[in-house]
């Protein structure tokens, strides 16, 4: 229903966000008496709970916007992480610019290091010494994860005509 807002304490719809209805684990690890771990995959119907009311007129917590009607009701939660907000975009752009600048600086540092190594090698050869190159590990510069916010929605289906 467009522009219809159901308060959290009215009806059964908000129950899909209760603890028993929000299990996002794909696997469950159990340990037996001997200390052996067993990993089992959780069935999708057990992970993503839903509420199903077979006969809505028999459910006392059912909320009707107008006149009660016969039928069934089902509510399915949609819970996901979204990065569709202004702060996420601003932080992602700033992080991308920072990473690009750091990568460019690292490339310059690598070039300078290689030049110094070549000069040191030439000097060692000219002095008749054996040259051992210096080993350097360069850190990997990566873009940070996007900032996200959890979004919660409910898809409701009914047969109340």
C-alpha cells in the first residue's frame, strides 16, 4: 500500500526482523564430545525466515487498513547492505584519489630505488667488489571497502483481494 506505514508494535509484519527471523549464516559449525568440528550448510528456508498467516481473520495481531477480509498473508524480509548514500560516495571518491596519489608516489619510489641499486652495482663492480642487491618489499595499496548501511524492507503478499 502506498504511503501506509505500520508502527513496529502493530501487526505481525515487524516480527520478521526479530532475532529468530534474521539468520544470515550460511554454515553452522558444531563440535562433538571428542572435539571434532562439523560444518553443515544451513538450508535457505532456515536462513531467510518468513511469516505466513494461513487465515488472517483468525490472527488477532493482524492489522487491517480498512475492513477485515478473508485470505492469507506472507511477509518476507529483505535485509542488505547498501552504499547508496552521499557519505559513501564522498568517502569512496576521496579514498580513490588518495590511493591513486599513493600508488603514483610508490611508483616514483620504486624507480628511485632501482636507480640507486644500479648505481650501487656499478660502483661495486668498479671497486672490484661483489654486489648484493638490497631486497625491499613494497606494500600493496588497495582501495578501501565501500561504506555501507544496513537496509531493512519487507515484501508482503496477501490473497485478500
